[in-house]
């Protein structure tokens, strides 16, 4: 059971690496990626020491309209792939009665965007693609435990360090700062192998000065219901809810407040193969939107490998 908890906490840490892909606000997109935060044992504290993670995230979706490069784009279609590489260190000495962890991750990404419309029996379309390094994410988290309940308070900061070209439809970077504060709670029953996690959070955005677009602040909550079929293998049903708290602003917000809302869910699996002296965890999941307003409607894929030394 100790190895089980170590591996679950490892994969939970890996999944803190939220990407900048497609949701609400400018371009119908956001730093928040649905379901990425609450997967397997998100609130369980990792063992002290260093861990590394690689996370591949994929999105494919469409929207009737959104603002990109300062213009309203119709019939917008987009797909994106981000590969995050990150490192995290967990301290042994307690901080405020909990376990402190600090970390950072940097993605390499590819984004492809296409927009078009049919007018006067004519079909018009424009497309763009970009590949570059994405925006750096740094985070700090505190973990606590009481009985079968595990808790985590995490602050993530997204820094606009990635490739961004004003006027392009496709950009790997979002070109503004994001500050995401989240609180996770996990209930784990070791006897039955049943686990339930929930992680609400609020994401505050700064202005993209290149487009004079102020993306609104966002509320999001990820949930996960998991069952271990074997000590090293689990399946789950995961979901998310997203709602934009404040409208978009600035001269670049051609569609007004453009407040978004969406809901989705899908399956997930966790496998923890033998890996010598370390602990290896692999997660694969797929979520699909079932309801959305002013957001890209699509699918979200995730594949994560984490290793605890």
C-alpha cells in the first residue's frame, strides 16, 4: 500500500503541469486544460525527494466564432499538441504543518488553426500553424492529511516565455500572465481501492498587450472517481466544469464579454509497472465536451509518465 500511495502521489504531481490550449477567453482558449489537475490521488502528498515528469497533451476542437489576431474568426477549427517536461522537489521538513513541494515545467508545442466562412456561394478560408517553446509554469503546493482525507493547496504561475508573433492566428504562447489558485481534496479507502478527488480553482489573467485583449477570470473544477482493480492498475471516470467569472475586455475584445462555460467527462487509466529502485507511473485519459458556450467544442487527450527517484 505504501508503494501504491507513492505512485499515486507521483502521478498527481505530474498532472499539475497545466497547458495553454483551447477553452474560453481570447481565441476561445485558456491556460486551463480540462481534467488535467484531478486524476489519481491529486491530494495525496508525495514522498520527500526529486521527481521528473513528461506529459503529452492533445486537443482537437471547433468554435462558431472567436477573436484571434484582433479579428473575429468564423468557423474556427484548431488542434494542438503540447509536450511538457518538468521537475518537482518535495521537502521533508514540515511547513505550516504540511508537506511543501516546488516545481516547474516547460512545454514544446505545435498549434494548427483554420478559419473559414461561406458567403455569396463562395467559400473563404485562412489557416496558420506554429511550433515553438510554450509558456513556463512554476508552482508551489502544500499537502495535509487527516484520516482517509488528503488535502492540497497549490499556486501555479504561467509566465509568457514562449514563442509569440503578433498578427499570427496560431501561437504557442498566450503572451500574458496567468495565476491559478486551486484546492484539492482526495478521499482514499485502501481496503476497497476506491478513491474520489475534487479540485476547484480560480485562474486570474493579465492583459495581452499585443492585442489589447483582457481575458476574463475563470472558475474551474476537476473531479475523478477511481477504482483500483489491482495494486498497480486502476480505472476512472473523470470530468470537469468550467465557467468564466468575469467578461473579456479591452479594445481587442471584438465580441464583447464573451463569457464561456462548459462541461465534459471521459475515461482514464493508471498503470504502475515495476521500475527497479524508483517508482514509475503512467496515466492515459480522454475527455470530451458534452456542453459548451463561447468555447471550443472538442476532445482532450492526455498521456503522462512520471518517475520518482
